[in-house]
């Protein structure tokens, strides 16, 4: 299997860079974005296999990034990570994602979800 490129999009630097370091050690190619605008910019410049996407971010939120992904890069997989919020869950389910985890989540749950999505075993982890 070729090295998969994963983009972590979260406005909390400790989350973003913690996940980056963890998945780099696991052998993934990793990119980070601390806001939705940076995420969309990166999507226009390279082929990203999977996005770990937070919903609540200032400025361009996760819903707008998700719409952009579906329009510009429909083969890119998306795993949404967010504090439980019915508003976002409803919109996300309508738009469609490959995985859904609520914060706080364990690193093992995220690792399992990421691996299942990348190998084509679609998963949705709702509370």
C-alpha cells in the first residue's frame, strides 16, 4: 500500500500537531491546517487521501470545508471529529462523510476509524 496522505484540520494546535506526530509515526504522510481556508488551499494543491475534520472553527467552519471537499475533491475521504452537536450531526449526515467521532475521543478509536475508512470499510461512530 502506498503512503496515504492525511490532512488534520482543527483550530486547536495541540490537537492538530499531536495527531500529526502520532500518525507520522504510524507511517502516514501528514499535513495540517488550523482553519478552513488553509484546508481548502491545501486541497487545491495536492491529492489528499483523507481529512480529519473538526466542525467548529472560526471563520470557515467544517461544514463549508466539507462542501468544498465534495465539490472539488470527491474521492477524498472525510472523518469528522467534533464535540457532540445535533446541528452539525444533521448537516454532516445529509452531506455525507466516511466517519464520525465525537470529542473527546481516544486515539485508538480514531486510528481504527482512519484505517477502516482508508481500506474501504465505511464506519460511522455516533454516540
